C-alpha cells in the first residue's frame, strides 16, 4: 500500500513525497483534475473541499478511534455548541439523520394520530414521512412558482381544527416567507417546524434558517452544504422543554443511563460525524459564498436562456441546489449527459403523485403549480470549488441543448 504525505501550503493541500511503506499517519490526498478544458462536469464533487479540512479531520478521527468513544462524546458536544451559536439559538441536539430530526421534532411537539400537519407538496419525501410515521395526516399545499417554496396563501386555506403544525421547507437553500408563516401560526395557535435540511447558513432578514420558528430540523447528508462523512442530523430550538425532551427521545427516553422516563429510541449521532461536522462548520460560510459566486456566474450566462433561480429580496440564498427550468427537460438533460455533464431533478414527482402516498387519492391536477414545475426543473452542477471553466462549459452545452430541443 502506498501512502502519500502532505502538508497545507497557503490554505491548500500539497503533495510532499510518496512513502512506500505505511507509517503511523496515513494521509489520503485528493489531486485536482485539469479543469481548464473540462470534458466532464460532476453534479457534485465533495473531494474538492477536502483540501480545507482533511488533515484536521483525520487527526480527530484518529483521536476518536484510539479513545474508543464512538457515540455522542466530545466532538458531538463541540458541534452542538458551535452550531447552536452559529444559528443564534439556545439548543442544538445532534441526531443520526435529517429524517430523524424531523420525526423527533414532531414527537416533541406532541403530534399524534388524528393530527394534521401542513407542508409543501414539492419537497423530499422525508418531510411527509415523518408526519405519517407518527400516524398524523400530511396536508399538502401547492408552492410559489417563483421561489418553489410553500405558498403562504394556500397554507391559510388548508388550516382546520385538526391542524397542529406547519412545516415550511427552505427548499434548495432559500428561506420561506417566515414572517407571514409565523403570523398565521400565532393566529391559529400552531407550531412552526422549519425543515432546514437544505438551508445550512441561509438567511431570512439577517437571521439564520433554523432560528425562525419554534423548532427546526437539519440534515447533514454528505452532499448538503454542511455534510457529514455519512448520515447525520440535528434539531435546533430556543425552547428549553422541547430541547430536553428531544435529548431524551434520541437516547431511549433517558436522562441517566438505564433509567428511562419516556419511550424513545436510538437516534444518536456517532462521534466521527461530530468530529467531521465540528471541523467543517468553520468553512460553511466560505463554501456558501463560493456557491453564491457560482450561482451569480450561472445567472449572468443563462439570462434569457432558461428560467434561473429567483432570490427573494428578504433572503440570502445558499444554493444547495442551482435549479433552472427548461422546456423538453428530459431531452435537454439527455443531451447534457451525452456531453459529460451530470444533473439532477429535485423532484420528478410531487409527493401526492408518489406511489407511497397513493392511498390519499390525490390525483393529477390537485397541485397544478408543483406539477407543472416538476416537468421542467433541472438541477445543474453546484458545489464549492466548481471552476468558472466548468460553469462556462455547462452553460454552453445547456444553450446548445435548449436550442436543439426548444418548442
């Protein structure tokens, strides 16, 4: 096995020498490919961020291994404290996934069978799953055609005497109109659970996503703006009682080991993920700024070609995804793939048309804006350290595809 030794020079990971025999400190080196004339552009390339964090993360992981403290120890606590401070909230409770974060937040709010929870129909299915797993009813509403976030007017129409929670999803990295949503919730005595799983570092009127409602859920899936080296999630809140309940729920309903006050489960974050996230958090604003610069260049190059993302004036969008709209989307996407450009669709089917929710008997036409948008949306390559040359290549080929298949 060959091991590469490296050092940080001017903030970049540099190769020092090749060692033929394994030493006590194994370093993995990711060398950047030549991007001056790209022939292939990945949808996401997480390896490029390793230059910022790799050596520190490796040192922490070694410490975790040799300490044999693998679950919820020093680095999980460090991350919880630092992320709470970053968000401007009192409490951050680290858990094992974003789905668990949503589920535990709803549990802590007392959501149960017979309750209704309002959420947008265009979101990842986990938002709805967390509701369904508690026996409650997800009440879908349509989206705003400009931001793709929840339509506030539709929220008003969906409220019944069974409604308990509103879940605004800060989709693609942009916050919902939270003043309006909080006003509706206060008027009807409802809770607001922010689904901030795609909005790490996003801001609404100068305040961070995750600090805008009663409670918030985050995902640290590897491709997120703040991603773990595996699965991870967190719940954020200013409410002391909710925070205490979630800490118990994530650890089998206990405050003290083997003494269980309520029925909970195992939703704990492992220590390696805490080590990774506590390191990566320091770079989140830098990486988000890089995403914003990439989006700015995309916007300039695609102006008048496709429908580019709309950033609401009260928001600071962090572009977890850079989503455009094109006619003949599938053909254009196929053309891009033939040119070595990889894309995504977020999401190809609104939740009411997913087989898993067919039991709700919501047919096509129930949510016309989300259904129309789902046929046109296309997520272009977006990640920190994407090069200008790659963006120029993507936009060049996208223009060719649009021209080739335009109606």
